[in-house]
């Protein structure tokens, strides 16, 4: 468990800090951070053009999934290669719900909340099934099972194409921005607001969970199952809870992504997405929610960067297309290998180490 | 009854390939306690090498040999350049690194050859021969059986009859003692990776023409099926991998013959889930007490 263990040294939270002696309730602290983040995003959304707003919203949607995966893999030590499939579950549920509402003539914006909640519930149900199986498995067996889920679930959309419409996928009808915001209000800005609200809610819940009794149980199970069992922790139940929570977050992420793209198709949720998510979490830094933020940013920024990079060279259209589709994958794969070998703590681990050494130097200078 | 016979023979032919691929997984698992999740991607890479060589020379057999050599080399390179540097104290680390390799290999293949299906040749006809009015095996199926049989026999011979095989087994079971006795343990591990990757490349060469064709993702489902086969056999046992491979091949053949080819992925998942929940150690493992 060295990677995960190294990635999450026992850090004192501000609430337990012995220096201040005061304790700020964890929930309040997380809500404050979320409120600040919300205001910042609100302010930024007015500065950016539509495309950047859309990209930021995509980051937020991915953030749900990467944060969920961080809780599972980083904190509870369970590897899941199937989170792309769980995102697909959320995305297809939201598509089916929105279509059902649209068929019955219900087009109010509020039904989206209902659809998103249904998507989370459906993914939680799927996650519970996989999680119960996963709790009995270790290491490569768990990875193999979740890999099978990642490969098989997108194929099911073709098997049952009566419901899921095969490779074509489904359209997701979404209500336009409220009229109160004005006629010329950019739709992407409204999307960003909705997605940010959902993501912040998800993150606050996850952050609280991580700091709670359950979060401590997750870490105990990750570090030593026998010791955790001796300390009175029900190992299997803890692992199932972690899986279910993580699945719910992934489902919300998938649902938000479907809402953003206004369509779902199996191609978007293949094995590559599952591997991308894992990669993002590992590169960002396993075991910290802040690492999940880096990972989500990377997921959106890297394809964009490679696009700019390939534009610099004059290539034949066919070669450019090949390069553009595959270069992000190559960079991701290569980076993942290098990070695992050289810096198992990921970006956030490097940042913490940097901050730690700066703090030490500063203290030395003062004394 | 005719149909049943045909499906059985077809399933055995398919299963022989799964058995070979599962054997490759078992080889690395026994040598280094790593499930090589990049095995499928590595096999596809070797198959692309064969495609290039065949396209350049016009000879299937030169391509076939090139794929085997590429597989052996790729396995050795992966071990020396990547896996040896990974911290193995956590079982998660090698798995994550292997997945990074999967992405890297898929991306490089996509960049060089494009993400379209390329046609894959077979050296023999795939139309079934008829014996007494019954459609039985095609010449290609016979070729598959013969190749897998030869490879299996060669592996048995290497591991039980040769000095190098003895060293490989010793290095896997007691690395410290073997090192004291003068065995080059890390060299043996690299050799194990090379052998396994070569067997995987062979399985890839055999299975890709029977599917949709050559594609960077061509081995994804084959990998999952072969992993299932290896788990059915218990991951640790080469005979188990062979029996598991044949069993999985038969099951998938019956499912696609009687219920429709679309259900194959679902059947693989159901089988894997069932085996992992009912007998996680595989059908051939002795019963052991669970640790927690």
C-alpha cells in the first residue's frame, strides 16, 4: 500500500490544530470553502467566453467522478477500473428520465433535479451490486472484475438497443436557461452554474464523509485490514460503503456530462474513459480530494493542449486527425507510468512536499 | 445435434486461444505476482508488427515469426524498462502502471496505423471441412489446435526438463535463496516476461483473424475472457488455465450459438462474477481460510 500510504500522510486538519485551541465545525468549514468556490466560479463565468464556460463545466462534471474515485482508491485502497461504466449508468439514466419527462410534456427546468437524483440512485444500486462483489476481492482480482465491468457495460447498450439505441445513443432534452436571466444570457454560463452547484454539493458531502468516522474507517481498512478488524471495524461493510459512495459520485458526474453534451453514446464511456479517470486520480495525487481537482482539470486541459500543439505543425489532415485523437492518450499513459515510478504522491503530493519544505525553511529563518 | 457438435468444436478452438492467453497471464503471475493488464495491448502491438511485415514481404509466415519475436522483445523491454522500477510493495502499483502501458500502446498504434479495422490474414481456410455430411473443423481450427498444443508442450518441457526452467521456478518460489545459489533472479524474471509476452503475441495472432480484424482495441474482450479463464483455473496453475480457457471458449460458443453473439460480453461478466463470488481461488485451488 506504499503509494496510497505515502500519498496520505497523517495531516492535522485546521479543526484539530493544537495551536489555535479553537475548533471550527468541519461542516461549517467545508461549506465556507464551497461558498467561496461558488462565488469564484460565478465571477469567472462572466469573464470567460461560452466555450471556456463549457470547458469549466466539463471539469466540474469530471470532478464528481474523480473525487468519488479518490475516496475509493486513495482512501479505501480499492482499485476500480469500472468508473467509466458507472458514469455511463448515470448518463443513460438521466437521458431516459429526461426523455420520459419530455414525452409526457413536462419540460420545466426543475425536473432536471429529479432526473439527476434518479441517476445517482440508479448508479448507487449498480455500485452496491459491484461493491458487494468487490468487498470480497483483493488486488488484481478486483481490478480484473472492474475491468470486465468497464468493457462489458458499454457493449450492453448495443445488446439492448431497443432501450439504449445502440451506437447512436440517446438525445438528452434539457430545459433552456430561465427566462428571468434575460433573452441573451449565454446557455453555457447557465450550464456551468447548474453543474457547479451539483458538484459543490457532492464535494461538500464527500469532504465531510472523509473527515467523519467513516472516512477514518476507510483509511484504517486501506492501511491494514487485520488491524482494522481488531479495532472493531466491519471491513466488508466499510468497503461496500466506500464503493457505493464512490459510485454515486461517478453517476452524478456521468449525468452532468450527459446534461452538458445533451446526448449520450456508448463511445464516450468506453474502457478509455475508465482508464482516464484512474489516471487523473493517480496523477493528481491519490488520497486527497485536492488531487481530484488537478485530475479533473488535466482531463479537460490535456486534449485542448495537444490540439494547440498539433496545430503548430503542418500535417496532412489524416495524420493530424490520428495525432490529435491519440496524442492525449499517449501523454496520459506515459505520464502515469512516470508518476507511478518517480512521484507516487502525484501533483498534490509534490505541492504538499514543496509547501512543507518552504514552511520549514521559513520557521528556521524566524528562529 | 449437428449444431451442438459444431458449437462444441468451435468452442474448443476458441478456447484453445483463450487457454494460451491465460497461460501467458499465469506465467507472469507465478513469476512476479503481477497480473499483466497490458498483455492484450502488447499482443495487439505484436500483431501490428506482423501486419507490417506481411504487407512488406507478402509472406504470412514471416509476419508470424516477426510477431513472436516482437512479443518476446516487448515483454523483456516492459520488464526491464518499466516493471522493474515500480514499487511492488502495493499490489495496486503494478496494475496502475500496466494500465498506463495499455493507454500508451493503444495511442502509439492509433497514431501509426489509425483507429480503423485492418484486415487480418489467415494462413489456412476458415471454411469448415465436412466429414460424413457434418460440418466439423476448418483447417484453420486444426492449425490453432496444433500451435497451442506445441506451445503448451514446449512450456512444459522448458519448465520441467531444462536447467533454465528449473532456475526460473526457483527464482519465483525462493528469490533470496536462489540468488545465494547463483541464480540471476531478475534475469529469470525478465525471461519469464519475455516468454509470457511471446505466448500472448501468439494467442493474439491466432484470435484476431477470427474476430472483426486488427484494431488497437481488438484484444480488450479477449483479455477479459482470458482473465476469466485464468481465474477459473486459479491464476496459479497452468493446467487450470488450459482447462479454464477451454471451458470459457465452450461457454461463449454455446451462448453465441444458442442465445446470440451480442450476449457474449454479458456472459463473460456473469461467469467472472460467479467464479469470484463462489470460488475466488479458482476451481483448482485448495481450500484456504480467508484472512479477514
